[in-house]
C-alpha cells in the first residue's frame, strides 16, 4: 500500500550494494535441520529476509496408484508462497509462477536423489516460503536438500543453490528482492559442487556472453560456500550438540 | 460433500491405552484434565506482514500472518472494514494433509477462528472504513498450520489474536477523495480478546487441549469461545459422537476460568 | 434490491417477538415423509418460511472404492441452498458456509445411525434448502432424520434440532431470519431427547454463562416438542391413513 | 469432454418390454403416442423469489425460482436486460445424479430452456434496461430438478415459463442517476409463451413426453419448441441414434398441435 | 474493438446474399485428410473463413478404467475454439456452448461409427476450431467424419453436415457468421445421406412450419453435396496422388 | 504438485539406438549436432487474429494467434501495455496430451516464451498505453501446439515472434476521454527479436533442436534465448539430469551463432 520505491542506485560509489555487500558477498544465512515434528525430514533457511520451511515425507506409499514407477521413487515437489510472504498479499491459489518453480526445483533435486533405491514409492517435498526476499527458489533448494538428508534419503551429494546476476552494471551474487526487481539480470543456479553438476539454471534479463560466464562462475563459487554451511548444519544436528557456543549453522559469508 | 473420515491409522492398542487411562481420569502425558500443554508465542516474525505470530502448543505449531489491504466494503455494511480468515493445513504439517484447495476441516477451522473474532467484535471494523460504501481496509488473517499434534482450533485462534494485537496498518489522509498513505503506521483497532478453550471427550471424560492421540481416541470435541468479559462468544461441537447438557455446562464453566489464564499468556506475548 | 430493513425492536412491550410469538414458542412446523419418488427415503419440512427437502439414498455401494470403511457405513451429507432460497440470489457454487454446515449436520446425524449394521456401504443424505428463513441447519436435521427413517435405516433414535438464542435482551427459541440477523446470539442444538445426547451445538454471539444455560435448556425442550412432531409424521406415513381429518404432521407449537 | 454414457442399469428385459410394446404402437403406461402424463403446475411457492413454479409431470418434478437483480448489460446489447438460465440436477432426484458443477446433461438442459425463451423473445428484455450501457435487470432462472422420471426438458421449460409469467420485479425511479427502488412491484414483461414438445424414438415410433423407462429404451430424442404463433422457435435432437426427415416433419406437426393444449394448461396455472 | 457493424440488408435486390451467394449456394469448401503426424486420423476443413482441424486417436485403451463399456467403444469428443478464433478473444476455459456442442457432435457421429467392433476401447475425437465463421459445428462434423475414416475406423457411412436458415426473409443454406448473427433462424443438420439418417438437428430462431420443411430439405441437399466433397477428399488421399494438378478436395459449390 | 513423469513408452531399444548414435556424435536423422530441422513459417493465416503464424519445425507444428484488446494496466506499471502468453497443448497433437486446464509442461512452456519476449523487451509496451493507469492494450499471445515432435520451446517462440512482427492493432483517437477506434491499423511496436536455441543432452553430447525421440532419450534440456544484439536474455534448464558449466558455456556460444541464422529465417518470413 505505502508503495516501495525503486532505489536510486543499486551500486554506490565505493562499489557496494544497497545492503552494503560487495559483489561476491552472500547475505547472512541461517540453516536449521530437523525443525518439524511430523515430517520425516525438515529444514529451515533464513537468507536475508527469506524464511523458508521445508518438510519431506517418504519414501512412502504412493496415491494414486497409477503414478507408481516400477524402478524408482516418484519425487513430488510443491513450492508455495504463504499469503503473507510478499508485499502484496498473495492469493492462496497456486500461481503459474509457483507451478513452474515447483517443477524446476524438483528437476534440480532429482539428479541428487538415489531414487532407484526406493522403487514403487514416493518422496514428497513441501516447500513453504513464509517470507520472500529474492532468490527463494535457490534458498528452497538448499533447505530441501537438507530436509531430504534429514529424512535419511540417500543422495549422491547435497544440492546447493544460489543466484548471480547483474545490478547497476555489476555482476553480483545472491540478489535480494530489490536487486532482483530493479537489476538487469537474474541467474539462479543449483549445483552439486563436488560432482560439478548444474541441476538448475534459469535466466531473466540481459547479459553479454562474458557477463554470463562471469555470473555463472560466481554463482558456482557461492554454491560451494553454501554447501559448506549445509554440511555444517547437518553436522550440528547429527554429530553435534558438542560445541553449542557458536551457532554453527549461521554463516556470514563475507570473507 | 461431507463424508465420514477414514478412521486414523493409530493402532487400536494406542487408542485403547488412551481410553484406559481416561477411565482412570488420567492422560497420556500426565497432564491434569484441564491442563494445557506448554504454550510459546512469538510475534513479529514476518516483517513483510502487518502482523504475525507463531504459537507452539506442545508439538502443535501454527503461524499466522495478517495483511491489511484496501478493498471494498460489503454492500450491507458500507461503514465497516472487512475481516477474512483463511486456513492452510500445509502438507508438511502432517502425513495425511493434502495439497489442493482447502477441505472441510480447513474451512471449519477458519470459520471457527473467524467466529471467535467476529462475534466478540475483536477487530473494531468501524475504525477500518476509509470512505463509506467505497473504500475500506480488508484484514486478511492467514493461518498456516506447520505441525499438527492436536487442538488446532485453540493454537490458531491464539496465534490470530496475537498477530492482530501486534498488528499495524498505515496512517493515511484523504486529499480530494484520494487516499494518500503516510509512511507511519498505527496499531490495529482491537477491542476484545476472545479465547477458545477446546475439550475432547475421551471415554467418559472431557480433557482440555487434546493432543493428537487424544483427538484420535475422542468421540466428540467441544470448543467454547470466551470473551474478555467472560461471555460465551462462540461454540462448536465436532466429531461423530455426542455430549450431554451437563457436560457442556461444565465445559463452559471450565472454559471461563481457563480462558482468563490463557488470555493472560496471549496478552503478555503481544505487548 | 428493495432492501429489507432492520426491525426497530425485536421484543415488544408485552414481551412478544416480531412475529407475535412468546419466547418459548416454536414457529408453525409442517412435516411430510416420503415425498420423493426416486430417493430411498425422503422428507419435507416447512418451519416458518423455511422449506427444506431431504432425500436419502442407501445403504448402497460406494464410489470411489477407496472411501470404503470395513466396519461401518460411510455417511455422506450435502447441505445446499437453492439459488432462489435467499433474499439475494445465492451463487450455485458451494460456499464455505454450506461446506461447514454439511459437516456439522453429518456429525449431528452420525451418532444416531447404526452405521455398523451396514459395513462397506454409503448412506447419502442430500439436503436442499429451497427457502431459507433462519435455523435451516436445525430444520435440515429434523427432516434428514425422518428421511433416514423413511429409507428404513436403523437408528438409535430420531435426531431432533432447534435453535435458541437471545434477541432484544430475551432468551428465546427457534429464531427466525430477522431474529438471527439482528439478535444478540444464536445457539443451534441437535438432540436425541431420550438419550439426552447433544449431537450438534454451535454458537454465535454473546451470552453470559446463565443465559447460555437457559438457552441450552430451552433449545432442548424445543427439540423434545419437535421430536413429537417427527414421531407423528412417521406414524402418519406408516401406520396412518386412518384419521386423515386433522393434518397430523402439522403442529402449532404454542401451548 | 463428452463421452458415451454408461448404458443404464435398467434390465434388458425391461427395455425389451418397452420396445416390444412400441412395435405394437403401445406404451408402458397405456398412454396414446402423443399423450402427456398428468401435469400439475403450482406457482408462487417460494415467497423470497421474484417468481416461482413447481411442475409435476407424472412422477417428474421440477422447481424453478426466478430472481431479478441489478447488473450490467452485455457490451453488444447495452439497452437490454439479461436472461440467464441455470440447471441443478439435484442429487436427491435420481440415484446417479452427482454433486459438483453441472455436467453436460445439466448444461444442455439449461441451454435448451434458455433457447426456447430467448429465441421466442419470451422475456421482453428491452423493458429491463435501467440506464443504457450501465444498469439493467438480470433475470436469473434457476431450475432445480427434484424428481426425475423422464422428459426434463418439457417440465423445466413449463416451470420456467410459469415462474416468469407470475414473476414480479420492483418499480423504481431514477434520481440524479441513482436507482431508487419502490416498495411496489410490477409483472415481468413476458411477450411470448414458447412450449417445447419432446419425443423419444422408441423402436420405430415417436412417443411424446417419454417417461424415464422410455428414455432408457429410446435411440434418439427430439424436442420441438413452438411459440404462441405456431412458429418453430427451438429444436434439439439428443441421443446416439438417428431420425429421418419425415419423422422430424411429422414431429413438428404434432408439436404445433400439442403445444396449443399444453400452453393452455400453463397459462391457466399462471393467471 | 473496432466493432463489426450489422449489415443493412442480408439479401439484395437481385436476391443475392451479402457474400454474393444465391440461397442454395454453399461457401467454398476445402478439405484435407491426413494432415497431422501423431493423430491416428486427421482432417482439415476450410469453409468460408472457418478453419477447423480434427484429430482422432483410437481405438485405444481407456482411462479411467471405470468408463469402459463391455460391448462397444466409448466415443469421446471435444469441440474447442482457439482463443484467437473469434472477433473477441475467447477465454481458454471451456464455455457452456462448447460443452453442449461437444455433446451434440458426439451424438451426431455415434450413429455412423461401428462402435461394437471395438469393445472396451475409446475413440477420441478432438475438434479445434482455429477460426470461426458460422456453422462450425457442421464443419467440425464434416472434418471429424473424415478423420475417423482416416484413422481406419469402420463407419456405416460418412456423416455430412450443413446448416440452413432464414435470412432477410429468405430460406438459405450454409449461413456465414453475419447471417447467423443477424438472420432470423439457424438450423444445423447432420446427415448420413445414403441412409437418410439425420444425426444432428438443432434450431434457433423463428420459422413457420413451411419454412422449416423447406430449410430442412435444403440443408439435406447441401449435406449431399458436401458428402461428395468428402468422398473426393478421401479418394485424393488414398487412391490419389495421380492427378495432382487440380486441387481435388476443393469444391466451389455454386452450380 | 510437480511429480516425476512416467517414463515414456518408447521402447528401450529405441532409446538405446539414440544413445548409441550419440556416443559416436551422430543423430537419428543424420543431422549435425547443431543442425535444425527444416523450418517453415507461414504468417497471416488467421484473419480474425491481430497477428498469426504457423511454424513447422520438422514434424512439430505450432500455431500462434495474437489478439490485441483494451484492458487495464498492472498497478505498478500504469504506463505500459500488458503482454500475456498462454499455451494449449491441444490433445490432437500427441497421444498423451490431455484436455483440461494447462499442466506444468504447458505452463513452463508459456513462461519460457513469455520470458524470451519480456526480458528482451520484444514488445515495446510503453507504446501500448492509451490512458495511463486506466486503459492500455493487452496483447494476448495464444500458442496452440498442433503436432508434437520435440522442441516445442523454439517452435513456439519463433511462431510467437512471427505473429507479433506481422501483427497489427487499431489506430485510435481520444475524444473527451473516450477511445474512438479508427478503421485503420498500425503494426505492433516490436523492438527486439529474441531467438531461443534449445539443446538436449543425449549421452555425453548436446544436440540442438532435439526431435521427440531425442527428448525421450535425453537427460537434460537447455534453452538459451539470444536477443538481436547477441545478449543472452533467457535461459531454462529442464529434465531430471544435470549439465556442467563448460557445457553450458559452450551452448551459449553455439546459441549466439545459431540464433543469427534462425533470426534471419524468422525475419524473412515476417516481412
């Protein structure tokens, strides 16, 4: 209602972004594993103002039966934005955007899951974006990956994800909402870093070939950093409880 | 169409255990019959919402976000803002919750929360009119159930109330009939604090704040909404069993007492 | 369009209600059993301006199969308002109100039906509110109960139902539309009187504990009266045809 | 998608009986080929509607309620009110009628009734314009089928016509562009009285006003709508069989004669 | 937007129609068989500005299973107008008109198909009206009939179809869009000419008994002409490839 | 909810053949890895549309119709017309395409086409504003897939672009705030010509313009949209497999080259 205004500049004179980050800086990330009681696996991610909760059920019996695959698990995924997650209230009915994102997230996670270990079952991944601040599909993938691990589902590797893009003429990583809206390009990427496997890539905007390559490389590097936070969050949950002084799943990514 | 639900997957043994305990006036987790589980209320957790709260009631967890937007009044109440309550039983909250449009359980839950707020006049909707018959504020109360371990009605209503009590909406002025929003916000006009108290009939006894296992063993459910002046403002029986008048009257008495204590907790968290 | 106006007073100086009733008076009720050709059981109720038709099918085979219950009948219930039943035309799509009322009516009838006699079947109850004048959920239960009996379905007892409430400061029974809209509280109750079993109770409005208890007692008494009309209507249909001079299923409830 | 319906559950024996009788130019209930079943028309039964009627045709029973509300005209007819016809095959009317949005049978039925009324200009929609291009009266004709024993098209159209002929809508005046409704009512402007006559082809013959068993044994259905001046105003073939031109021409002739008699009954009931 | 205007007269002084045709003249028709790669059978019709594509799949396995008929094929039919097919853009959701037309077209084709040859299967007929210019249901039937034949499905006879009607006081055949909209009556007819079997007949408007009989006769005669074009189109596809100089499936119907 | 699709019915043998060929850098139909199938583009085929085109790409066939209508702008872009893209995978195009509302594949396809057009600013929406904040032109791009033999993304975008480039919308004037349409038309304001190039990863290689059999054997799909100035303007990975960075970079390089050639074909057909 009291409308947000377009920022005057997205990069200031000292080359810093509107929230003070350098081009290669991630926003602060907080990861928690095992946050829900009923889900078989769950995780929560806070990244900037993004707050996303993921619950996983499965492997479990599939309904309706005709969806069954004889040689692997079906993976189902729903990405949903809570009505209160955005500036303007979001209608609860699924939007076309949510339907597309559910699909690309599923396709980003499928390469990691050892689906062939669980024939004739379904693995359900529910992603609830409780507050949205740019890059929710990437943040959702990061948390979903943890929730799958928390559910004990075999994976080749954790999938990490981060966007890069171009704002104020500069290639940067991990765009926040304003940078996404008013910037020149957004390039979300999901990666299994050790396997060098890109499992999601999309792009909106306008990038030269050179800018594109730079953005892809920066996004990949950001994925690697996030991959470390993910590992830490799992360790904290499973081998942890030892040194609880420092919140281990929270990382300030600026080096 | 409403249909008898599938009986839960809970093993008969477990149900028998709940009932056996009930026959001795005892509960699974050792609570007294009118005891609530531990309540935790956090507010202001969703910065983009006009108000928000998360209530944890034992292992049940509910998040509520309130959004205030400009809209049109209903034709028969041109001078009043609009309150609308919506529930999503998010599928990550329980294995059998499904995606898709809200089913009868979500709709009933939304309507009970709505009834508690509306009948107690919790929101002073007359203060939400901008230009009569034309523009008013619409208050969207969106309830997301995140973890289900029973008694969703109470947890949802407490969360809705806490979100509203800590909610804000923009100050504005009218210039030549146009609405100009300022950058400043004012608290939502909250007049009353309805507190529902829900009971499950397990065997021959009523237990307050049932957990999910008790709900699966119960024959009927009764929710009694009590407003800040000890008036009954809403009531709802659920389940395919029955109650008798004396049980209901006793439940009302208990609810009046219990609601004072619960209201205190909610008010404290919503300061 | 030519809008109904709010009544000035709901209780006049002699303590009578806007339609001349005393607080404990029911509206005139007319009950008919077996009014439809195709339904297995049916009934019609007229109560004030309420006109409600109920048809019951079953016990019959259930579709889809996965709804089947191994040890009892599934009971299905739909409460629907005809588009022409209300002041403003009602959109034919089911409203949230209709969905809730379908559920509470089903739950009001379930305790009476001997569902365990009919395992693996369904009993369908269709309630068509053709004209609505306050208290339709109670009137629907009264007629549905008769329709179930007419279908030959075993019941512990007929379910009766009536609302009480508070209008103009007075606790009254069987609120009409205007009393419901402009009164202080509405308390619909369904009862199996002989079993002292309350199978539906809801409330809207504001009642002190004492008023609530009074209203509940008055509603229960009203249910008992209506229970007699129900019995009479069934007798008229099944043992009847004898003394047809007096319309036996019509009762003026004022004593 | 439209799909071949399941063949009815009626025993083959019963169908054979209907066909066997038809081969002798006879019908199950002894009626002559062009005889209608007993018609009973009641009007004014729903006080809250602007017009209403219930038609009983043998064991078929249809209720129609008419509501008149203010709305917007279609862009291409700014000076005309709007007529809209809706059918609910209520699930209590027949074991296989289902809840949910109207299927193709309900939609076809609504469109045939609509076509009879619209093409004969039964409602003088030009008299329902309040302010051209802006506000007009919308006439909702809601058809509820309550008991189904065949020939729903005729029963529904007769009920719609009777409800319209006895319908009223508010008198009003315009004050400074605003519509002020008076407390008084005026009759709906009804100009024509279309009467459909429906035939079923059973074996080699056409029978009028088919009952359900005849419909289940029929190969095709033909409805001929005739207006007050003996003009054909609507026609619809149904069913997965065929007719020949001469049958159709003969049906039109019969329909013209028959419609006069039926119109008389409807007019009498709608006085 | 720039709104089409109602023509001043539909019949001129020399008795000709707005597009110059005599009352009994068809619009130019072009028929093509076997125009799609994936469909089992297909056909395209252009008639005036009507452009309609039909694809047939089947006989094939039916889903959901409960639709199966033990002694014949189920025939399914969908008539759909492309959003860009009409003056005003058509909403893609199926309209009530499209639902009715799907039904009457199915019923027009059923009498011709030897469904009993293909028990327990389904034959799917998809009719896409790409541009609409009056008489699309008839044109759809003409093309669907060819597509069924192209799919190798046994038929008693090709179904032909054409409308007649009354415009400017004159009984005419094959109404174009403007004649349909501003004329006095429209009478679509489908016919198996050799079997004298009318499989579709509908009417809108106002016709005296005499006019009706004349219109029905003229429509039947038009069907017979179109039946010849249909045969020719099939011949061209199946026995043809011989004399490709003249486009054999195109017929100017004026004699 | 998005779910792993059923694996295609294509025989394992056939898939093996595609993969075996791929291991030798060869393709089923003998094409070079970056070759497109034969492209045929026809425009102006739907007279009632404001623009239209049919693209045949091998055996894939897509028709696009563009309609321009008056509507309201989005609140946050009051000075811009609206572009909206819709896809129907018509059921006659492929045995498993179903009737009903668009599924995730149709929605993804529509959104990719939309993204190519929108991000390259193909339509100059600022030229489609009539009265700011009130009336603008809405450009509906309706894509009908008529025959599916793979690479629907490219075929659909090329058809959309050709339909837009040959599209026209009415000239108008404003008289006292009212829009008066003239009988004359002007070309749609097209500023950019985005051309997507789609690859399938089959075994270890990327092939451009995959046919359906290649799509059924592929592990992943990559679409790279290139605008008239060789900028990347859209990208989408699909499928349940993975790619590596170098593959993606190589694909971008190929796409830049390939898009020039393809753009030439589209421009030529849209003169």
